[in-house]
C-alpha cells in the first residue's frame, strides 16, 4: 500500500490550511477538463520526448498542466506517481521559465521527500519553490499570465510555502524555525482576511505547543484558532479548535471545562460522522480521559471532605469529654458518688474559699474581677445547694472535694 503523501509519518500537524494540500480520492478526482486520473494518464502517455521537443508553447502549457493535475490527483494515494508527474511538470516549466508552474511542481516534490522522511531534500525543493515565487514577484510571466502575477497570487503561493516549511521544521523538532515561518504565513493570512487558513495555522501551532508541554502557549494558540474559525463560520474548524482546547484543560487538571469543549466538538463530528470519523474517535478518547480525571478529582475531594469532617468531629468529642471531665479529688479524699462536677476554675475558687479567702482576695489571686468571682460563687452555692459560704464549705467537705 502506498503512503498517503501528506499524512504518513506525521506526528504533529494538521494540513488543512493550504489548498494544495487537500487529499483527493482516485475515484472522485477530476481535473478542470473532466478527466479522471486513468483517462488523463492515457492522454499524456503519447507525449514522447521527441513529441515534447516538437510541441508548441501552448501544447507544452497544456501538457504541463496535465502533469500537474496528475501530480495533485496522486498526491494522497500514490507517492511515487505523484513524484513522477511532478518531475515531468518541473522539466517543462524549468525549460520554459514558467515560475508559478515551477513553484507548484517543486512544492509537491518537497512534499514527496517529506513523506519519505528525507527532510533535507524536501527543504531543497521548498526553497526552489520560494525562489520561483520571488521571480514571480520580480515580474516573471507565463502563457497563462502574460502580464505577470498579481500580488494576491504571489502572496497565496508564498504563504503556502511558508506554512509547508514551518511544518517541515516542526517535524524536525526545530520549533523556533517552525514558529518563524508560521508567523510569516500568518501575516499574509491576516492581510487578506483568510480566516480559515489562520484558524488551521493556529491549530497547528497549538498542537506543537501542547506536544512541547507548553500549555499556556497552546491555550493561546487554540483560542486564536477558535476565534478565526468563528469569524470564518467554518464548523469543522470550530470543532477542531474546541478539541484542542479540551486537550489543554485535561492537561491543566480542569476536566469539567475540558468536557464542555470536547462535547461541543463531538456534536459536530457526530453530525458528520461519515466524513469526520477519525476526528470523532480521537475526541471520544479525550472525553474518556477527561471523565476519568473528573472522577479521580471527585474522589479526592470526597476523601478530603470526609477527613476534614472526621477531624472536626474528633476535636468536638475531645472538647466535650474535657468539659465533662471530673475535677480531680483532693489528695487523701475520695469524692462521693453524688459529688457535683466542677470545672478547673470552680475548683480553684472553692479551694480558696475553704482557705478563708475573701471575694476581693480571690479576685486578686486569680487576676479576675470581683464580679466574676461573685458569679462563680453563686454557681458553687447552687451546685452544693448551700445558702452561704459556710454551708458551701461544709457540703464540699462531705462530698470529699475539699
């Protein structure tokens, strides 16, 4: 089975932003003249090298265009054939000085080497394509553009190459170089208001940063991707950006917010499951991961809450027991069964009363006010059912507390 030219071996990027990267199926592909790949191949097969040498400029232009149609058509289904027809096209356009055709064919050859993980060779062809675009900007012409190329066409080709070179450096883990080329592409996209391209560009940047573990930068990039997708009113790009944000919030330990983004993305993928089945499978995996993390966090919170309640209840029980703790007996005496329970402060005051201290003396000894001592004394009289201090001391002695 032949490798898909743009997606085999790719560990990071989504290649949606460049129109020339669109994957095309053999059954559904037709060029602008209505030919499918098989019929178009049969049509160009009669062009032998001798026939090409005798061809007119218009015939060469048509043949070059046919080669490039085949190059594009086979790009996603047959890498060797894509490379074969790209070289055929480049052989004609180089000899004729047709720079846009040069850029187109060199660009696809760069993609062919990229798919084979021959990154240095890919970069050589991408740079050749950029040189061709520079010559377009300098005034190059072709049979289809005898008056030269508009700035928009030049910028369209240049931004496509900037994005491709950025993705190539990304694959090579040369992140600073990748971001530099992404930035150049983004400037052109912004200039022309190409929101779809900018959305995909920032999605790719978000994917890069999340692979690097840079969650803040990833969140910013995915957020921009979502803004551009909304401005473009493109539901697929909105869903992709939401999926990216969901990934970020899973990594940030915020599964609730992650699930809101992921479920919103899944609504679109579910409605287009036939076209977006792989996206939906990936999103479902992220949803499962977010749900597991959410359950884990809920378990932790429940455990913490239970622990806090247990500690609080234990403290309450301890304090309650302390309040009910019986006052220690006087040395050599055992409190009777019906002896009232006294707090440590009540015991102190009872002892001082038994020693003959006055209210004022007790207040000074304990650094309390006289009114406070009077209040404690009334409590003691009530507890011992005594009418006065003398009776209080007598009853306390009978209870074994003094």
